[in-house]
C-alpha cells in the first residue's frame, strides 16, 4: 500500500528538511520515527525539501508501507517533537508528491511596509517568466516558472506575501521577497525587477528563511483524511510567529544585502 501523509513542522528547530548525518533534520526525524514504530517506508518521497529555518503547515510525504493508514499519523506523532502529522490518503502506486498541482508559500515581514509598492512588484511576478535573477540556480535546471498568484495583506503586526505556483526554484520565494525589500529601501527600482523578469541578470539579495512557511501542497486526485484537531497546526504556526517577533534580527532589521 502506498500512503501520502500531510504534516507541519517548526523549521526553526531543524537544520533543514533533507536528511543529513549527525544533524537534526525533518526528514531524518521522520525516518527515525518510522523505524521506531516498525513501519516499512519504501520509495520514500517528499513534496518540498525546505531549507534550514523554513517551516511548513502542509508538506507531504509518500511511501509504500505495511502500517495501518488510519493509525500511522497518531503513531508518528507519539514519537516526534516539533513535527505534527494531521492527514493521510491512500495513494496510487505511481504517486510521487514532487509532482504537485500547486504549492503555496507565505512570507511574513514584521512591522510596517509599503503594501502598495509590493503589490506593483507582485504583479510583475505573476505569469511565466525566467526567474534566474530570483533563485539560486542549479546546473541544468530550467529557470522558467509560472507563478499563479502573488498577494499582499496584513495580519496583526505582519505584512504577509502569499505566492502560489506549481513549482519553485531553489530560494525563489526568498529572493522574490528580497527584491521587494530592495526596491522598498531604494537600492533597486521597479524597472530593475521588470528587466530581471525579462531575462537580464540582476542581483537583489535574499530574505532570511525563518519567516517563510510552506502553507500547503495540493493534489486534485488525493483526498486527505484529517486526524486530530486542526487547531494543533494553527497553534504551531502562531508559536513560530511569536518567536519571530522576539528574534528581531530575523525579521524587522535583517534585510537583504545591498545589490551589487
């Protein structure tokens, strides 16, 4: 049986998602817990390998297992800290969570920001573009991505930037936010962003990872069964945001480096 699980985690407690020897990572802790409960986990795959410091409220993993689907979330939660499984679905044998229909990221900026200016920049990002200037490019990767939507709003004392796309390049969201902050500071202009979107190589800087959340990963053909109260995920989000308010260097005052 192949199973897909939806889960949340506080990224500030881990050295990133992907397993690494001798350091605590999200994937490493999940695999340890699966071994502890005696659950087979063949063809283990994840939807998004978030960077160190990045949190998630709706990441997805999938694997082949002999464990009872309706009990695996509770069994994992009993053996994990700062990671919470809250949904499961029986998946087709060929299912790979990397091939999602949509990923939704949200970036939190503390304090006052120019929402009108951010909205103008956001409009430039929407659509299919070359995002080479807004990513840490890996050799052989296609820099073309289609951004479905970018929206700016206020939540308490945070300005939130929601970005939705089928797939993202490495550090793409943080560098998009970095460009917004660079224009707001006056180091770059909206015209610079437009030129970069049209293929010109321009450096804008990168925003810190801790205020970034993977909100959800969506698949139209998977129906996740919820287990446990949804308030648990919201409590994890709020507790992480509370830490950001006090870690001022991570949000309000740590800005991207000046453009070169």
